[in-house]
C-alpha cells in the first residue's frame, strides 16, 4: 500500500527529468554568475554601501551549480531496469511541481 502522494516512473523517465532539471540549474548558475560579474563591474564604477548583493549572487550561482551536479550524478547512476516512486518532495526537486502544485504545462512533462 502506498501512503501519500507518490508517482511511479521508469528509470528512463526519471533520467530525463534529472537531466532536464540539471540543465535548468546550469542555466541558472550561469545567469547568477553573469549577474555577479555585471554587478562587480557596476560597483567598481560607483560607491556602494549596503547589503551584500555580490555574496548573494555567488551563493545562488554555487547552489545551482551543486544542484546540477547532484542531478547529473543521479541521472548517471540509475538502475535502468527499475521503476522509481517519487513523493511530492522528489517531484518538487525535479521541477515537476512547486510548493503550490503543478508548475508547468502538459508539454513540460516527458511522460
């Protein structure tokens, strides 16, 4: 008996979701690195006081880079003969849904 919200995916489906989400995180990491580099150039040309936006952007870049590496690792170490049960937390991690429910369209899901 399965308790709670869970879905079952083939290894191929899960691998595809992991790979897609890893790519999303690589894109976000590149975005934050670019924002950080742009901000650094702007700060050099002006006096700046206040919070630490560079630190925030560095952390966002690092967080997304680590997430992409984790998902790439998972995708490359799946037993392709198995099926995997995902709960809501797993689906959120893979970008299938967000904290408030489904976050995309039917075309976004590969199954």
